[in-house]
C-alpha cells in the first residue's frame, strides 16, 4: 500500500469510529420516557415545564383565552419618549397587553412609587428588581389572569413620571337564554 492510500484508509476508519461513537451516545441523551415510546411506536405526552418567577409563582404560559384581546401600549414613542401611550388601560381577565418600544433604554416593571413588586416585568418576568432596559423595536407581552389594578413604571425614567396602570376587570358574560323544557307526553297505561 502506498502512503496516500494508507492515509485515506486511516481517515475513513477514524470517521467511521467517530460516527459509531456518536450513535452510541445519542440514545443515552434521550429521556427514559422517550426511548420507551420510540421503541414501542406509541406516543406519550411529555409533561409541560413549569417556569417560576423569583417569588415562586408560575409564569404565564403565553396562551390566551378564547375571546380575549391584545391591547397595545407604546413605550417611549417618538415625540413622547418618557411616556407609556396610553398610560391607562382598561381590560378584562385573560386579555394581553403588548408593549412595543419606540425608543431606547426603557423597561416595563410592575409596582408603585418606583418600587418593583415582582408581578411582571420586561423582558421575561424574571429578575424584576433589576429593571432590565430594552431598546427600540423590543416587544414584551403579559396576559393578566386576575382582576385588579396593576401599576407599572420604567425603571430608569420612573422619577420623570414614566408610569402606567392596567385595570383588569372580570369579563362580562352574557346570561344564557333559558331553554324551554319539552312538555312531557302522557305514557299509555299498560292494560292486562
């Protein structure tokens, strides 16, 4: 064998060994549930991951209720860089507020008197006390699942009056129209 043939053969063997090693370790990376389902051909539901905020409360899943709405708020829009527009929103339980940044260096941080209360905050509902700032074009959404009045502010510009309020009420449900009950028909008497 020549030297180049031997080098090619050695390179091929090394490649095959690397692929075999990778194939041996791939199944080990799967969970036990997934391996069992894959080998039997059955599909199993994978439990959802629970994400908690810094207070240990479950973070919203991002799923909206049927019939709910999205309400937009501009964060520091052009010409009014130190305001949320609108500053006050009135929504129903299950509705989502979508804040869109119109200028740089702003946050959405829940709380009153410029003190974070950890209920929600941009960018991802974690580390709310830090007041993480985002820039133009960033979008943050929060779905409100309980009635109440929720104050929020920009961590950097709160003292300049950059605050807002979301008032959340129970959704008004129309009362269903009662259905008329059918008139019972007399049953024939059994005669002997």
